[in-house]
C-alpha cells in the first residue's frame, strides 16, 4: 500500500513528461498554477497501430498560427496580472500549457497531468519524500477550443471539481451542469447560433438548404437545433451530412457529388476549419462556385479556409463571428516574440520555423531533414523580423477568440482576488467563511467563479449565468476579396442581438454584402419557383413541403402576394378579377325602375291602373243609367277597385326590395286578387241561380240581395286576409342579398315561408276554379247572355298564367323572380279587366225584363 503514493507521483511527473517532450509545452512556475489547453496543431497524423511494438505517441501535424496567438493571449494576460500592483499583489501566477492537437486523445493526455498533480497534492506526500520543489496543483484550466475536446476534458476535470473555462467551445450540450459540473465558458452557446442561422435564411427568403456538421459534440447538437428551427419556419433541408477531417478521399468526393447534384444553393456548416477544409479543397478542384456558405463561429474566420486560392468557392460566405475585443499592448507583445527570449514557451521554436519556412540550428527536425525524412529548409537565426512576413498570427484586426482567452484568465484572477480580499463572515463557504489563498483548492475557486461579477478594464461587465455561460452577441461577416492584394477580407455586414425581441434580433446591411464575391443580387435557393400573385402553393406528393406547384386560385378567391399558401376568399360583396389578384365589388342587381324591362312593366301596370280607373270613372259618371244599374253597380265598383289594386300591387315588385316592400307586396297582390275573384264568383253564382229557377220569386231576390253579396265577398276576402296575417306574424318576408351568383349580388325578397305563399296563391286559384266551374255550368244560358263566356275566358287566362308561374318562379333567380310574378299579375289583371269591358250588359237587362 505504501507503493501507491509513489505510483501516483510517477503518474504525475514521469509519465506526462515522457509523453510531452521539451518542445510541446509552455510552462512557468508560480505561487498559483493555471492550466492551458490550446490547439497548436490542426490534427494528428493518421497512423495504424498494429501493436507489433510498443505504441508510440501520435505526431501532431499542421501548425495552427491562430492557436498560437490564443496561447500568447493567455501568457500576456498572466504577465499583466503578475505586473499589476492591485490585482493579486505579492502573488505570482504560473502556467502549464499543452497542445491538444485538436484531438480528444491529446487533450486527455494533458488533462491527466493536471488531475494527477492535484491528486498527488491531496495525498500529502511530505512524509515520503522532499516535495518542496514539486509543481503546485492546477487550480483552473483555460481551454479547450473545440467542443468535442472540451466535452472529454470536462468529464475528467469535473470529477475533481477543477474549474475549466473554455474560450471557443460553444456546444449547447456543455450547458448541462448535471453532467459538466465544473465547465464554464466565455463564448456564447450555439443554442443562439442555430436560431440566428435560421433567421438569416428566413430573412433572405430561402427555403431549400444543405446542412453539414462535424461528426462530434459540436456539430451534431448544433445541426439538431438548426433542424428544429427550420421546421418552425417552413425551411427544408435537402441534404443533412456529417463531415470530419479524417474522412477518406472517396468519402469527401461522394459528399461533393451530392452537393453538386443538389438544387440547394445555400450550405449551412456547423464545423471547425480543419473539418471543413477537405470539402472546400474538393469544391475548389471541381470549380463549384455557385454556392453560398453559412459559417458557424468555429470556422467563420478560420485561416485554414480563408485563403485567396479558395475565394472562388467561398467568396460571399456569411459567417457568425464573436464580438471583437481590444487588448491594449497585445499587438506589441505579439511582435516581440523570439525563440531566444521565450525559453519558457517551447512552441515558439516551431512557430518560428513554420513562419519563416526554415530550421533553427538546434532543431530536432534539422537532423530529420538531413536524413531525408522531411523536406529541406534553410537555416534561420531566430532573430528575423516577424513583422516582415504575412502570418495569421499577427492578424490583429479582429481579436475574438484571443479576447475570450484574455477574459477567461482575468476571470480566474478576479476570483482569486475575491478569495484574497474575502472578509470572514461574508464568504461563500460554510458559516460564511473564506478560503485560505495559501491552502486553496480547485473546488473553492470553482465556487468563487460561479459568483463572479466584476467590470474589467475595458468597462465590460463580466459574469456567468446559471449555466456558467457568458452572454454575448454575434457579429455577422461577409467574406470578400481585397481589391489591394486579393486576400480575404471579413466585412462586417450586421449584428445579431440574442437579447432582443423576436423579429428584431437580426440587423443586416444588405448593401454591404457581395454574393459569390461580386454580385449584389440575392441568390435563389428555393425548391420551387415563387408562385405569382393570383396563385397558391400546391402540394406535390412524396416531396417536402418546400417543393410545390403553383395552382391558380379558384373563382371568388385571390392572393395578392407571392408564395401564398392559401387563396383568400373574397368577401360576400366582392368577386375576384380575372387574374385572381384582387377582389372587386360585385354589381348589385334588382328589378330597377331605370332599366328597360322595369320601365316596360311599370308602363303596363300604370296603363292598367289608368284604364281601370277610366272605366270606373265612366261607371260612376253614368251610375244612374239603366245600363250601369244592369251590371250590378255596387259590385262592379268593388270589382273595378280591386282591379286597380291588382295593377298597383305589381308596382311594389319593382325597385330595390326593402323589408317593408317585401312584407307588403305578396299580401297586397293576394288580397286584391281574392277580392276581384270573389266579386266575379258572387256575380256568376247569382246569375246561375236566377236562371236555373224557373220562376224567379221574391225569395230568390231577397236571398241574393246586395247585402248578402257583399257579405260573401267579405268572407272570401277575410280568409285571404287571415292567411296573410298568420304569415306575417310567424315568418315575415324580408329583403335578402343573394351572393350565390358570381360577380353579381341579387337583392330579392326572402318570402319567409314558401308554404304560406303557396297557401296564398292556392286559395286564390281555388276561388278561381270555383268561379270557372260556375261559369262553365252557365254555358247553356240564353244565347244573348254572354257574360258567362267572358268569365270562363278570363278564368282560363288566369289558370294558364298561374300554372305557368309555378315552374317559372322556382326555375328563375334574382330579379327575374320578381319580373315573372309581375308579368303573371299583369296578365291576370288584364284578363279580368277584359272580361269587365267586353261582357254584354244586355244580359242583365234581359234578365230584368224577364223578371
């Protein structure tokens, strides 16, 4: 058991040192030690381990100049803090910084050294050895860059509650504090980035896109969130692909084939620069230049992709970049780097050789070059002028990740300052106690960081939210070609405010955007062409909703904008035009006084009134003459008056129907006709009874006296009046606008009850039938008594008219319904007027003489 401490000590020292050689770390001792994880290389050399011999550590390849600048930002911040008289006075911060090579395995190797050293310190090994010169525990780690790497590191550091502050890992999965207890970050989560990308696609009215994501914990969660956002916005993803820098050539070519054959022109990419670079190279080889790229922050300003030789393909890219920050004095610090001065930073030597494409005199790769295993390079002294070359390391225009590193270091320092200045009784620990800066442990620093809230030297408020994330906004950049040297220029074209209301988060200046490097016209990336106004989108079977066919709106419907999902129904008083792009007011029609047909009917009705009134006037004027007396004068007056009412009632059917006219016209017509036919019926029946009696007696004259005749007329008319009263009480007619006919609104009368109308006309026809029966029965009367013949003729006309009226009434519509009824009324009225005019009064006189 006593061997266990020695084993752990060996794990924390000999194992790590043997794994990381003298050229693979940056280290400086101090009172308090910070760890750092930075991608000094873009990846590792692919090498099959057949395990025939002891496995060797994989070799990192392709030096990352931006990653080296991020490392320098951490060293610069620590130097500033150590030289500060106000922040952590009399305390020196040290660091141990390792290269992750942008891979999980290398990052875990480095993380094991942090964890092992902390575990050794917790065992108190002073009784076993003299450990006064051992490296102090790492109380916090700055890193890593990639989300997949940070996820693995966070799982390990979280076991020992060692705080980890990432400067570039934006995966939303890392916000899960139940799983990643000690993880924090100075970059916003890509939960908002996926929403921002969907907002941009919606802003430019695209709905047909390709989604590509790195096959790791950064790309997969990002594209999953993006898929959810597109579903809410009716945006379709034609291809959804995963990618990795370790894909074989045939996999990259197959992916490029699918992209080239796709009709989608917009490609959304959630991946890092190393992951997307192989695909970009293949696209450049094929000269596919008609695509628009939407870049996540992981590669939006990547030096691997933002190269002049790639601009034909990637020019016009819209990228999300973090808000740039300013670090006073950092530019000068970067320019002062030299291999001989920075002995604590062994990465400087490789940086120098890669920058000047040379080998330093004592470089281990110089011997490899002499052996022919590496390419030949000239020697360099290490005193060359770094400002004389163009390198991403000195790209000081937009400090984004570097600024995040700077903030992360200062956040740890501020947490340590809070521990140093803590007042007993006001601390964050048990019983409001404070931590001892000299015996401080990593978990206490983590506690202090969770409650951190301060304002930095740039005036920005720094604090972590409940998920240990730091809120920030995005700058939207557009990749353009420089007119001076043809290099890539990141033009700021807008912002995305994650705290603004929905619809106001995105701010874009379209005039600054150049698509495909030269065009100001927004590209088209939709599955189907826009549907013009007057059409709607129709579903195509077995195709996504974004793919549709344009279907013309039906009559009575319209669409006044492009890509309408549905056609809007015109209001009841409107109808669609020929192109179905708008609605116009329908023409209102009714039997008008001003139209020729209405005028003709009115003239006929007025003529009938005038003619009947003239006849009545003659009767009144000559009322005492024998011929007038012979016509049953008083009953003739009632008959002529009822005929005037019949002609007049037809006029109520002309003009715009109102509620009162609708309720008046049918009763007026029905009562007038019943009154008229009742008079004819009484006259006919009286004549028939008198002529059938062989000897007219005084009893007959008394029975058929004037009072009884009027009583019968009254009773017959009273029945019709009661029908009308019941009708008007239970279902009164009203005016009605009929919208069933295209382009026309017919204003008609809703009769309220068709049955009541049937009773009204049916009762009238019943009286006419009885009258016709008596007239027909009187056909054998003396030859000089011709009145029965005229009654028969007028009743035949009446029956023909009203029998024809029934089918005509139900087969017509609109104003013609009123016209049919007016014609029927006028024809019947003129028929009965003709009876009155042409019946021979001599029949009556003969009858009187006979008596």
